[in-house]
């Protein structure tokens, strides 16, 4: 077994680490502290490393310098979410330390691990222990210890580093009480461990599929639409129906039914409720799904759509939309521009109405990458550009884009919620300097309280509140504020927890799954309870979060 690692072997190890992380991403997503339906650490870390893996896999005979550049540049540009940005910074520090060597030994790797950790810690304004940073530092400290003890066997070295880092990961719940209360280890740390373990498997010579799917960025045209539609869609028919149960449909039968659907398709949703079952599946043979369902009862609300035909139509529309956007994006030059991360048609329109030049679609359900930020910056024709991330998990990616931009002045206002972003834009004064505006906006967003209502995807206990799967949760700036079975009651209780005598304005943004009638009822209830406050109701259209409420 090799006692040094050359560029060819390191390339294999990196790709194996990326593939192993990709295979575990949903498991890592489920380690989210809050039982919300948009846990995304695994997804963010996977998209980050895959951005670099695509560049690495395209290199036929890499040398160490070109390989390091591909890993560093690819991961930096593709970084998403806090965990993804930290992972990219670990790669950046690691590759910076090794790029001048043709082969790596224990001493060089120990130095590289230290440089990786140092770089990642510098990228985070307020490093928190019990996270991916702690796990990385633990591995680095063990690497240094082994090097100083004279270890030269790379296999033993890597195995011991992974073993110790795993032990640190298992201790993260003792360092962060929220992890202990939720009964999980740090998800970012777990993601890092999967990268290291995959890389070690490749070092040991295990057979691993290192192929990385190609992602093309060619605009859809008449020439490639048919081929693209066929290539992208594995199962052609979107099949939906409701089973009116006439036979018993217990948990075991539900599991068996889902397993059968998985054998003939994907995108499966089976929701059982008393005497009806809602079914959704993508399959190439809808008849098989229907025949199986008929064993449990009569069918109604049947709907079968040919997605390949729909896909072609969608691509035509996308091409027309892209052409229209290109015209819109030819912005006149201005002194100051704004970029906001937003999700939901209503919230998008609010930001546009306040003068935001470019909307990046994203948020908690899909964190934009550093490259998304850089593309947006390029589109805004202004000398100074303010970025409003509007999510605490996007701020690091915005900061990274700021550091990578030389031709414009970029100012990141660290808005953690949509209401903070709206407040920041409202307080912008054109006659003031960019620096004075930044100071004012940073001050004003600190006066905004935000609450968001979603549902729980698992049973847990957080902030001394027992939460059952399917419960609604009101989540405030610092934790869970309310829990219950009725979305309106939970939202109102959340507002009550947010309120104090200093607050004068309550803004309610209702989501895609809330009717205007229900939202109006909630507004009336809040107005009655707080007659001295102005209460505004606006359509947000955001997914997953039924209500976003701000108080200031």
C-alpha cells in the first residue's frame, strides 16, 4: 500500500469522498436539530463538493497544482449554506498547503489539516463549538500528534485521524445543548466524516464508482428538447388518485404498498387518512399502480399526465422566459443596486416594489451558492451592490462572493429573515453614503423580531416543548415559541410570545398553503388582541412556512 499520495490517487480519494457524501445526504439532512421539513445540511454539502468533483472528474492526468485549483475553485463557487461554505474553506486551506508538492506524506498532510482548520475558522465570524469546525479541529490535532510521534504509515495515519474525529463528533451533543436535546450529532460534522471515510476507502483500493454526472448549461433549444426530455425523465407518467378504502389499510400494508410503488417508479407520496389514501407516483406503467390500489378499495380523482410531453412544452416556455429575462437584465448603470434572496411570488414582488434590482430564488429550502451570488452581482449594473441574504444559512455564501468580487463594492447586510431584509431596504436613504446606509440598516434589522410557522417531520423535545410528527411549530429568532395541532392557534400563540410593550407594527405574510380567508381571520384576531399596534397582512406565497410574522 502506498506510503505517499500523488495527484492521481488524491483525485480518486476526493471523488470517492464526494460520492460517499452524496449517498448519505438524506440521512445527514435528517440530523437537523429542528424537526422542520427543510433540513438541508446534507444537500448543501453535497452540492458544494459536487461542484468541485465535476471539475476534478474532467481532468485526465491531473498534477497536484491543477488538482488543487480545481478542488478549491470548484468548491468555493459551488458553496451553499453555512456547512457548504465551511467545507469549501476546509478544502481551500488544505489545497493551499499541498499544491507545491508532487506527493503527500504524513508530515505534509498534518500541516495541510492544520491549514484547513485555520482557514475555516477565519471564515466564520463567531465560530461555535460542537459543529463541523470542532470535528475538523479534532482530526487536525490527532494528525499533528501522530506526525510528532513519528508515524509514517499513511493507512494507519488516516484511520486514526478518522477514528478520533468520529469520537469528537459523538461528543458534539455535549458541547451544544440543542444537539443533545434533539438527540442528534452535528450534521455538518457528520457530512465531513462521510467525505473522509469515502476518501479512505479509495486510498485502500476499494472498488468505487467515481463517475460524476455531467451537468450541461446549454439553453434548451428546438434541437435538443426531445433528447433532453427523454434523458431527464426516467418515469414518464405522473399518476395520482385517491383510494376510498374498503379494506383494512394498516401500517404494514402502507409500507408494503409504498415498497411496491418504489419497484415501479419514483417520487412516491402515500398519505393515509381514516378511510381514504392519497397516492402520487411517477411510473412508466400507471396500470400497475392502479391494479395494486384496487385491492384496497375504489379509486377516485384519477389523474395521469405524460410528463415527457409536458417537459417539452416547459422547455419552450423556459426559452421564451430566458429571452425576456435577458432583455430585463440589461439594466442601466446606477450608483447603488440591491440583491435579495427571496422565496414566494408575493415576497418577490414586495422586494421588487421596494427597488430591489435582482432576486435570487432560494431560502431555507434551497440555499443559493456562492456562484449564484456572483452571477447576480454580475447582472446588477451598479458601482455598489447591497446583498440581503435573508437567511442565516446564506450569509457566509454572500460574504464569500463579496471576497471574490474585485470590480464592484459589495456590502452584505447580514439579514437572517425576510422581514429583516424588507426593513433593511425600507431604511435605505439614497442621499446617504453607502457606509452610513449600511450602519443604519444593520442597526434597524436588530429591532425586528421574526416568527415562522411550519410543521414537524419527527417527534422530538426542544426548548422543553414536546413535539409530535405533524404538529405545527412557531419558530422565533432564538427557538421554538409555540407548538400545537391547529395552524392558526399556533401562529397566534407565537405572536403572543413575540410581543412586548415597545412593539408598534405587526406584519403577517401568509404562504402558498394558506387561504386569504384564513389569513384575514388571523389578522382580525391579532388586531383585536393588540389594538395599539398596526397590523399588516400581505401575501407571501412562500412554501413550507404557513406564516412569516414580524414585529417591530
